[in-house]
C-alpha cells in the first residue's frame, strides 16, 4: 500500500509542477476601443497579437497616470500607427 501512495503523491507533484510551469496570460485585453486617445497622455505602448497567448489583437497604451487602455490593433487604425511612430521617435530621442 505504501508504494501506491508514494506513486500517487509523485504523480500529483508532477501534475502540479506542469500546471505551474504553463504559460498563463495575465494581462490580455479582452475587448478594444477605437476611440482616439490624446497623444499627450500616453507614456508607453505594447502590441498584443492574437494567438500568442491572447484571444484578440490590440494595442495596449499606458497613460502617464498608469491607466491601461486597450485600443484597436495598429493594422486596423491609422491613428494608432501614427501614435506608435510618435512614441517610438520620442523614445529614440530620449
């Protein structure tokens, strides 16, 4: 009986390790907005790609106050592409 208990505990331990090692998306946008955001309030950005841990593609803007905004993917909105170019140019100058 003791060998079965040890085997069961080992199996449980392996399963728990596998679950904890799995990549679980934490900061995915679930919906997006196409509403324009004033460029002056945006501090940073990142692109969220669909199928790479998140369900939808999006642009994640972070405001200077730390608010996270989920905006349309740059492939969908010209103003988003322009805003990203501005932020990247600004970062290069810094």
